[in-house]
């Protein structure tokens, strides 16, 4: 198995259709090993001078750090938001069997 640098990317979507479109494109394009879509997130945020309180779908995207820019580009292309959330975190520890599976999904 090639050396991997595991990365978790977080994004949100306004609805299930958008979340599914993004997740499917990332996994089918081998840019993500897995995307969890979590219904029921609630975001309270400031946008264009107003406070918003919106239901959203949370996306937890497992990828390789080297693929982050391609993941970001795909999300920006498919996402309907003017400024979608795309935040990445390095994963420094995990169970060996899970990380082996994760790293093997890009082959």
C-alpha cells in the first residue's frame, strides 16, 4: 500500500439532493473513500448582514491530503452555495484495518 496522508473534509449542503450529488461525484471519481451524509444539522451563521438559522446536511468526506484541491474543486463546481464550506483536517491516528481499507479505495 502506498503511503497515505489521511484527510477529513467537512462540508454542508442545503438539501439531500445536493449532498448526494457531491458525495457520489467524489466517491465515483476516486477522490474520496467514503462520504457520510448526516441529516439534521442546524447552522446558525452570519451572511450578508443577517443572522440565518437553517437546516443543512453535513458531509464528512474521507480523502487523501494530496487530493484536497481536487475535492475542493469538485465541491465548488457542484455546490449551489455562493461560498460553500470546505474545511480539511489531517488524520494522524486511526485503527489500522480501517486506514488500510481507506487507503486501498483509490486503486
